[in-house]
C-alpha cells in the first residue's frame, strides 16, 4: 500500500514538456507559493531516478553527497569524505528539519540518500521517501506484518537499493522489493515462516545482482541462516545455515539434536570484500540462551563471524568469538573492513568490537586471529590461545548460587555500528563501561538489586551491575587498530544504544540514551557541539549533501533529526 504527498506534481512532471511548462506558469501566476514549493519538491524527487548501479554502491567515492548503503560503503567503515561541516564550524550546527514518524516503536534505521531523496523505515515496516533538503514526504509504502514473535521489539535497521529498486526485510520474514520512484510493490518473497519465530530486522546487503538477507529469532528456537535472492525476481539463489547439519564439519559441536533449534541468527548488517568475493556476517547466540546443558559443545557457528563465497554461499572461513555461550553474547556487531599497516606490512583486516567485551583484529581473507584484548572490564576469560580461542577463567560460568560475570548480558556493545576513519587511522566505538550481571544456572540472569534506572530487553527488565557504586555508563572511544589500545575517550554519561559516524571534517558524531547528540574532534575526542533531542538515540548517524549543503541526520525517539550549518 502506498500514499503520496506530491502526487499531483508528480503526475504533472510525467506529462509532456509543454504541459509541464504550462502547468508551472499557471502555478506561478496563481501566486500559490506553497503549491509552487510542492511542485519544486516533486521536480527534485523525479529527477533522482538515475539507476543506482552496483558499481556506484561498491565505490561511492565519486558521489560523496550520497549515502547508498547502510554504512555508506560495503566495508562498513561508516566514514564520509564530506568536510563542509568541520571542527571550525560544527558549533554552528542548527536543526534543518525534523520528520516525525507515526510509529512509537524503536527507530533504529539508518536512511539512504540518493541524489536528494532520503529513504527510511518507519517501524516496523513502512518505507518513506522524503526530500532530503526539507523533509517533505514524497510517498509512503505500508506493509502490515502478519502476527510474529520478535525478541526485542518490532524494529528495522534499514534498506538497500539497486537500480531503481528498494529492498526491505520485514518482521514477518518477507523480503520486499519496491519501485524507488513510486513506492509500488514489485515483488514479495517469503524468506521464512514467521509462525516458527523467524523475523527480519537487518538491512539487506547488495552484491552485483543479488540481495542477501538473514533472519532474527535466535533467542526463540530457530536455526539461523542467510540467503541470497535474485534482485530482479526475488527467487532464492542459495541458502546457508549458520549451524552445521549432520555430516557437515562442526555438527559434532552440538549434543543430540540441539542443532535443529540452536539459534545462531543473523540480524545485523553484513560486509563485502570485492577482491576476495566474500560476504561477512556476525551470528547470534546459541539457544537456549542461558542454559547450555542441553547443547553441550562449542555450538558452532554461533557467536561467530562467517565468511561466505558471494556467488555460491560456500563457507570459506569462520571464527568463533564465544564458544558455548551462556550469557547471550551475540556476535552480530557490524564487521568493519580496513586496509592497514600491520607489523610493517599492509594487511586486509576486519575490526570487531564484540558484545563479549573483547576487541579483535582478524585477517579478513583467511580468518587468521591477529590480535584480541578486552576493551571493557572482562572477568569470564583470561587470555587467548595462539589460535585465538578465548581461555575461560576458572569458575566464571553460571552456577546454582549465581556468578557475577562481566560484561553485562547487553554486552560492551550490542548492535550499534562503529566507524573507521582512513584519515585518522582510528577505530571509533560507542559502548558500555562498568557492567556485569549475576548468571544463575538454568535461569535468566539476575541483576544486582538497586534503585538506579533500568534498561530493558523485550519485556524483561535488566539492570546493569554497578561496580564500586559507579553506574554503568556510555562512552565513545577511539582505538588504535594496530594495538587496540585506546587513544581518547568521551564520557556520554548514560548508556548508549546508538552508533557513530566519522567524517573528513575531522569529526565523530554519536548519541546516548538520554537523547544527547554530540560532535567530537576525531583526533582528540574534544566535545565541539551537542544537542538535546528529547528521545533515546537508537540509530547510527549519517551525513549527505544536497545542492552543495552538507547535512547530518540521526534518529532519536520516534523522529529523524537533520542538521546543517546555516549559510544565511
């Protein structure tokens, strides 16, 4: 179902040239400036119809004004070469426009921007096309999901585009293709059975003529998978389960038939390396989350990163971050690909700040473990084997009396996207500090009783443990990827669910649960600007440019806020 706000103007634009000119003249003579403004907006929208080729998505360097995929580039660096807004003028940022979603559900989507048109998702599954310079609505497509069960809210993290087609996964496990110019439905493919607890919350990934999507539901007894679909027809090309079946290497890491409903969902953004032709995703926790007695073994490939051949889905390598997880340490963080100098030579690496409190550098071509170390307080492991397997600390497992394990079940970071800046060479992560929780054998983890504020996961209240009377808090920190040592830190105060953005203007943007949105100096972490948005920042910020003016956008609460430096 689609609706238009500028349909009359769009219809006029689709007519012949003389009719357009006559219509424009009539509007001008009428003096109806508001109508004329609508006509101008329609011209902007209808001019933005150039095909978004895969080459444009793969290498957007020629069009820094656009934001063509979830993290701008398929390597997920979430770095923009725009620099009109920089350290000298960011203090002059002002609100350009606000779009208020009709939904009150969590707003976790990062928009796309294509030649002046912004596309975003109104939770759970409405696609909205807006004028990126004014916020004016062009069209809305509404998908009414069938009844479905989700772990942690009916959320959607964003869209993908190829050609003139937008792609969206839905909470009832459909993959939809929409005409980006009109909002019309082109095809609708059922990815999985929503009645069997499968759902989709991730942004799709585009590689050449395929669209890739995975399913959430790992907390509620599914067998995770990712699948590739023909972008033109919606037909399945290949499907790869994240849990090996009988006869496949790794199936022996699941006792009995536990592999059949062992979780390992894929519910966050993937990455792509063109040279290796590999697609990468992080996988979620094994199921049941909190009690591993029915699934003895390492539970491959839960809590892992998997590297698959983009054409066939064949697994090329995998690395498990948390073997036999019993504290819901999903490894569904966004994989960040970078080419860096490593011990004197250039190396193609993957940077990963994990929910389990550990940060990693992996060789993204082979999966070789290069470096790993805690970046928050961690007590469940003491180090790594030479191969990169974490060494469990004695007694740091769920117990009948309860064991204090750090970090908290929500982790040091959850799903929020980090950033890597080629300009500074730093890895920027927004994460939690000072958290832990009591793990009780066979039971949902219990929080330390306190009167401090709570966070929530689904319908269950979870309170972070407060160490030495300090409250769990949020921080944006810059790390040196060659050592994983921190370079600077900015205290956010309250915890954060939002991601970060870096720009060539030497800036880093991020936000926190209290609704503060900040701009920091990318080299020093100095606070340069902040705004109170009045709602929790649950998204990854992004930036784009229209008609030579740079904008920065972030979703907070149930609205999309867009800022620019006023030139008048």
